[in-house]
C-alpha cells in the first residue's frame, strides 16, 4: 500500500465515523452534563491507557474552557492524575479499585462519572478483562445515587448497558476510537460553553 493510500483510508474512516455516530447520544451526554453543571454536581472522569490522558484533558476543558464570566463553573476532577494515590491504591487494594476507592472519598449523590473505554469493559488480555476498574466505579456510582456517562467504541460493551448516556464511536479500531473520543470531548465542551453562556 502506498503511503498516500494509507492516509486516505484513515481519513475516510474518520468521515465514516462522523456520518454514522449517533447525534441523539451526543445530545444525551451534553444534556446530562449540563444538568450536572446546573445542579452544582461534581463530574469525575477516568480511563485507562490512551483513555487516561483523554480523561485528564476532558476534565481540564470542563473546568476551564466551559467557564463563562459571571457563571458558576464545572467541578470536574480527573481520577487518573494523583499518581501517589493511584499507586498506593494499586499496591494495597489492586488496580481494579483505583477509581472506586477515590469515589468513596469524594462522590456525593447526584454526581456524575465519565468513564472512557475503547472496548467498554469487554474483551481481555493477559491481565484479564479490560477496564474492570471503570466498571466497578460505574456500578458504585449507580448504587449510590450517581449517574454514569460512557464514551466507548466497537459495540459499546458493558459500559453502554450500565451508562445513563453513552456515545459509541462506531468503528472497530482502537486508534480511531481514542482519537474520536478527543474530538467528542471538545465538541461536548464547546456546546456546554454555549449553553452556559446563554443560561
């Protein structure tokens, strides 16, 4: 394959995603997050691997980019950033508990967890099932009066089933899913900023 052919194919896949993705699901996520802002709820974000920096970036944009002068601000917290705490929890309680244990400290009824997972908690590798720490955190949120937003890919996996609102990037490609999750985070924050400005 010529290098230009590879580039064209990659960009064509992006175009396919934009045509196939559910606008209704995007609206549902925006509505849920806007409700959280309106009610002064905390928004927690988490992800593994490539989804971890997406969670951090998304939290940063919720906290800063959506800010409008004279309006209250999002209370957004990335659960992947405190590495002394994450490593201590992993060492003492196991990787599957790194997010749920932080939520036990911080979560209040009505808060929201944004869980970002390429496969949505389905599939496994040498370490076992993927993203079980996210699924455990999502279950904790639901059992304690919180809400869950999912960003997934492939078929959405278990995350799509548990989430109150979930956007599934409709392609079986980890790089494309991870990349489009970043696009979605910017889209969501831009729309939230517009809504907050007009409120």
